[in-house]
């Protein structure tokens, strides 16, 4: 509830109850001043009126009227004042009732209010303005204050009301009197002016009125009135102060309700049955109770773990280490706040009639309380209301008292029937269960208690005697078992076995490791030889980590966490074995710049992992690390720790290329052939530039060394001795791929030369049978760029995966020349085997003209092309891709009718990859593209794509007698001549003033397919023949019949000119005409060529 609003309502109500026209005591002062001024003015008016006493005579009727007006004014003022006061009191009462209602609603809405507190609060509000159940002592004091304030309010309201009434009466009376006297003066002056008469009787009456006015002003002592108002102001100020005090105490009551804990539970995830119900030491506990170890096992010796490092841990023989533990509690309401001083741990065991409280007994200390920032275990509850409580045994604890409070010793046993036996067994211990109690430190009677589910125990786990951990690089984890160590020697010189021995415990952990002599409690660890792990070409190949501040992580295994309490990481300096001490000197330089080493980490507070990083980012080196861990009893998990090695490189040091080869068994025998079964190119141009372009110009590399996974023979299971694949580079400025082995000699050995590499390609090894490559298996390889010492200074990770083909080889497609817009349909322009209508027996088209393939990566002989003929059940097959291989349609099979420029027929391609699959090594893999729905339309070169028109001048230049200038004149072109055939005159086409040509020379054919087929109809060499008997000249006035005006003149089956036939019916206007020439093509198809002409009148 907004308690400031209540304060405003109370104050406002008191003001309004006094008067509806003022809001502060300052207004009383203003009203009194104004009233005194009015009286003073009236006295001045009285002196002026005395000067006219001899001039006024008869005002008896006016006097009577004035008396009646005064009486009326007084009655109205009193009534108005009473009504105003009544309205103000009613308004104040309503405001106070509203405030009461608001407070009641707020208390009822509070999530922490109980039914009893709401009832008590309601009763207190109704009787004492606004009281809420809280701390009993505070509320009783507040009750007294509110009662006294209520009484003061009633008295104050009465005083204000009385004062208001008097002031209102005086102000109204004086104001009316002033107005009346002013009117009377004006009337007397007017009367005097009008009559000039000085009426003595009136003077006496006015004197009486003046005396009455004087008496009226003296009935109230204005100085006393001012004093009363001042007292009223003081009371209002006092009341405001008291109201502010109420606000403060209401704030306290509100905090007690809203921030107080009414419910607490250990089941952070919801119900007790919920998976991961409790969270103890940041781990879910699926049980109705949870062990909370607070004391370690007893130390077996006195020593310091990580003595020279940060956060070293000391152990004292026979003593236990205090362990910290955390638990998550869920409280209600969600607005509640926790303080560590309010948290206790109580058991069901009683001591002196009260539950045992570990905190009050000084055995357990709450170290910290903070909002829980982890993940909620179930969907039942949100993270709101969850708190992490951290505890530990008090530093001055007494172990006997701790045992007495946390365990119960049971001596009785039960027989099979369940009855208690009489014999005494070996005493057994049982943990006492504790609950979390949240008690308000300011009000011990208010407390919330959780489930009894906590057993505070001592760590008695069996100590671990073998160290196990993982190294994580990005999202890849390596178990230490699989990582390189220098078990015998340095990678630099394998001939010198100088590495110190590795040890393991002889028979479980001991207080202190003894490595030599009769008392030795360790053995040489011959089982931890990881010398050859992660080694490629004699150098550490992985893990490859970046020289960044978050390079990789080391994490103890879960099994180790059962007993290990602390761990640290250091450099494996004893195995820095270079002959000239250069390695140990380098590691010493690295050491202060390596993050995460030389510091002891507590497992429970820090977690079981540490991030290792580097403050310098240009490291290219192999570095060894050794991990140590200690059990809770102070014994080492491994007597001399356990080491691993990584290769540290710059951030951009490792470049990867993942390639895929679609297996093709057609290529065997030679490296060159293998290039035809190459992978797709993998772009590495930018990565190579970023890594090598900025290297010093004179900085060189020694070699490029490829090492790949092995391929195993299916026949006997033995491995091929060669690499699984070859690596090629596409290099700037080079037309051909450069093999890795040839890079130095053909390109160069400067590191900057490597920046020229654009892409990486892999091929199969020609010595490996293709079916021995496992289908879809990835064969990994590493290209090590080495220095003169054979140490890799950078790495290319290259992989090759052989897949069984499912599509045609890349680049197999229709030739784009005649491919239609749908991308599937192709127009096949078939050609006759011989030119001439009667001689052609077949129609063919080269496969190489119809299709494209990439012969660099496929075998042309393994292709087959299929076409549907006019018999849909028979497919025409063309085997192999070569110029000599033709699609053929035959006249004998009536296939010429398919050459219609319209009808689409099915077509598809197959490719035989040979025996490719490791799963079916004896079967050929043949792939087709029938599902792509390719279509072929068989086209005649003289079909729809071939058109005819009148021959243009530039096509006649080679004709004997051609006169270019004459032909250029208007009306002389062939088309213009055809448009003016004169009636009654034989018609010839002219190419000069006197030289004519045959009509078939005036007709020119154009092929949209190929220009070589363009030419005059005359003497056409590509097989068009004129069918004389089907040619005609027709006019529009007699369509479909020979013209009555002209006929075609022939010479050797060639149309030469038009002969005039009619001379007596000269037309009055132009007559449209058409020259129809029927031709037959190579495949026997006839076509009518229609050439427009015009007959003009002969005038």
C-alpha cells in the first residue's frame, strides 16, 4: 500500500473539515487582515458621514429598508457556513474510509500475510485508522499513538469549525454593512443635491447605526483570534509529524510482511519425487535425503600440497580439513530476502527440550547466502525464490560435539521376525537428519522450517590412486590415456632414452611417496607409455591448441572427484630434454605468460576444471604439462602426477580442407589417371594469405610432409604402406594443379610462396584398389610444413572421403546452343546422310554436338546416350562420347516423320563408374538421369527455323551484271520490283537497267539454326527441290486459282519470269498477288513458299 497517500488523505481531511475555502493556517492570517482593513475603512466612512448631518432631513423609509437587509444577510451567511462545514466533514469522512479500504486490500494481497494477520489488521484499521499485525511490541505502541491522535483530531476539528463559523459570520456581516452604508451615503448625497435640504433627524439615526457597527467589530478580540489560529497551526504541524511517524512504522510492518520468509524447502526443483530434486554442491541429488560432507578424512601426514604455488593447501597429520558445502533452498514469498544470520540447521533430536541447532551450538557456520544463478532442475518452479547457502564447520569446532550432534549410535539388532534381540551387536552409526530453519533474527517466534533431509557427514571416501582427466580443445575432448607423454625420450632425439621414470602406487596410496630404496611404496609405471600417441612424422600432431588466453581446458574425471579435493597444473620441466637446454630455457620464458598453471584449485569452490591460456600469441612449439591431484586425506592421487603434451600454434596456424571424391573405377594405374578421379576444389585462398602472406620474405620452410590414415585390404586385412590419397594445390598463375611433392621445385620454398595456394584437391592413390576404400569413410591427413629440424611450424589438415556415386559426372549436360528455356529440352538438327530429296536414307547428329562432358574427370567411353524413336518401346542407344558417334534416324524405319520441329521425345544419359563400392565390390555402378526428364525435338534445317524473303541487294553482289548504283535507286530493289508488276506487260526481275535474273534467284532462304544453310532458292545445294507442278501465281480477286493476268515462265524446272495473259481488262487499282513455289526437302517434306507481289494498272 502507498502509505504516503494515507498521510495526504489524513492531512487533507483535517483541512477540509475546517472550511471549504482554505487549505492552510496561512489563509486565516489573510482573512483576519482583510477583516481589520474593512473595519478601518468603515471608521473612515463614519467620519465623512458626520460632515453632512445638517443637510439630510427625511430618510425614515430608507432606514427601515436597510435594517431588513442586514437581518437577511446575517441569516444567509450562517446557513451557508453551516452547509459548507457539513459538506466538508462528510468529504473528510469518505476520504478516511477510502484510505482504510486501501490499506485492507494491500494487506490481503500480500503473499506473506496469514489469515490471522489479516483479521487482526482489519480490526486495528477499523478502530485505530491503519494497524497491521507485525511485531507485537511495536504495534501496541502504535495503537496508543493512533488513539491519542484520533482524539486530537476530533478536538482540533471542533476548534477549527467554531473559529470558521465566527470568522464567516463577521466577514459576511461587515461586508454587507459596508455595502449598505456605501449605498446609503450615495443616496443621501443624491438627495442632498436634489433637495438641498439638511435633515437633522437623519443624522441621529446614522449615528446610531455607526455605534452599532462599532459594537459589532469589538465583539471579537482579533488579537486573541490570531493567537488561536497560531495554536491551530502548531497543532496541525504536530499532527503532520505524527502521521510521518505512522508512515515509518507502517514501512517497518510492511517489510516484516513482504520480506519475511513463510516457507522454505530443499527441493529446489519442485516435488520430492522430481528428478534432481535437491542441489547439493552444485549437483542434483535424486533422493529423499542428501549427505553433506563438512569434514575431510584424517590427514595421513603433515605437509603442504602445491607448496610453492598460489592457494597451497596444508594438511596436519591426524586432523580433518574443514570442507565447504553448498545447498540450494527455495523460499516463499519470492520477494523474501535471506540473511546468513537468519539461517539455522535443526534436527529432530532434542536437547533441553529444544531441537539441536548446529549454528547456535557453534558447530556449523553459514559462510554466505546469495541468489542462485544456476539452472532450475524442473519446469515446475522458476529461478525466482532460489538461494545458494554456503556452509562450513566452525573453525573452533569440537569434533566430539559434532559427532554427537550429527550421528546416533545404535546398539540393538533385530532378528528375522523383527523382534529386538537380547544380544549386543557392534555399535552402528546413523546420521541425524537436519532441516534448514529460517528464523527472523528480530522476532524469534517467526520461523520457517524445511524438510529434514540433510545429513552432515565426514568424508570417508576411498582415496583414488590413479589420476584420470580430460583435455578439451574447443568441443573435442582427449582422455589423458590417448595423449602423448615423454615416457622415454624427447621427440627431438628418439635415440636418447633419457626421460625420468613414471611411477604408480605400489599398493594403494601412502602418506608420502617413496620412490627408491627398501621403503619404496611406488613402482615404475610401465603401463603409461604414451610415447607414440598423437605423433605424426616424429612430431606432436595433436592436440593442436591456439596461443590465446582461453586455449584449452583440463578437467578431472568424475571418478576422481569422489575423493580428490584439490589439484594443480605445472609445466613438465623435468622432461624438457633438448641437448642444448634450449627447450627448458624457452619453457621458462613461456611460464609467466601461461594462464592457469602454478595455482592450487579447490574442486568444490572452483570446480573440477581449469582453463589454460597464453598471454603471447605467436607461440609455435610443443609444450608439456603435468597435473597433480590430492585426496581428502592429504595423499596424492598419483605419486608423481601425470603429463600430456600439446602443440601450441598461432590462432590461424591450422588450416583445414575437407574433400570428397566420387569413386570412379575407370581410372587406374598411374598418378595422371588418378587426377581424373579428383575431388572438388576446396577454397583455402584467404586462409593461406592470412597465415603466410606477411611472413618474412627470406623465411623458408624445409618440406611439406603428408601423413594420412591407413587403408586396409579387404582380402587379408593388412594395411597399404602408402598414404590414402595425394594432395594437389591450385596455385596463382599456374594452369595445372601442382602436386604437393613438387611444390618446392615448381613454386618455391619461401613461406610467402604458400600464400599463393588458392585451393586444395585430393586424388586416390593409384596403388590402392578403389573397393578397399570404405564407402563414405573419411581418411584424415596432415600436411606438416616443417622447418630445418623437421618440426612442424604450421599444419594443413586435409581429409578425403570416398563416396559411391549417385549422379552423373560433373559437367554432363546438353550443349547450351539449342537448349530451350526449360533447361531440359534440346532441339536436335539432324542432317541427311546425302543431300537430295531422293537420295537421303538416314538423318544423323553428332553426340558431341548435342552433349557436353568434362573429359578431365570422366571416361568418355563409359557414357551411353538413349533416345526414344517412333516406337516408344524401343530406345535408340549411342555408346560412348565421340565425334564419330551419331544419333541416327532411318527412312526405312519410317523415322523421318519424327523430324517435325515440334514433338518432344525422351532422352537420357548413363555412365558406368565400374566396380566402386566396398559393399558390392563385384558390381558395376551405373547411373542414369532419367528422373531429370530430358527431351529431344528432332528438327529439319529447312523446317520451322528456315524462312524465305526477296533477295536483298547485298546478296546479289556476286551475280554477273549486278549494278549496285542502279539497284540502290528508289523502286529498284527486288522487293520494290515485286510490288509493281505492270498489267499487260511481261515481268522480269532486274539487277541493272538491262540485266534480268530468274525468279528463284530473287528468292533467298535464311536459317535461324546455322548461316551455312542460307542461300538463293536457285541451284540450292542443301537439298531443296522445286516441285514445278505445284507452283502457281494467284491474285486476290480469284484466290486459290491460277491468275488470269499472268502465268509463270519456266526454264529447266526453274521459274524465270511472269508472262502477261490479259490485255483488255486493265484494273482500276492495285491487285494483290502471291507467287507460290512448292519445294521438297531432303526428308521428302513439302513446303509452299509464298512471296507477296502486286499488280498495278497500266496507265
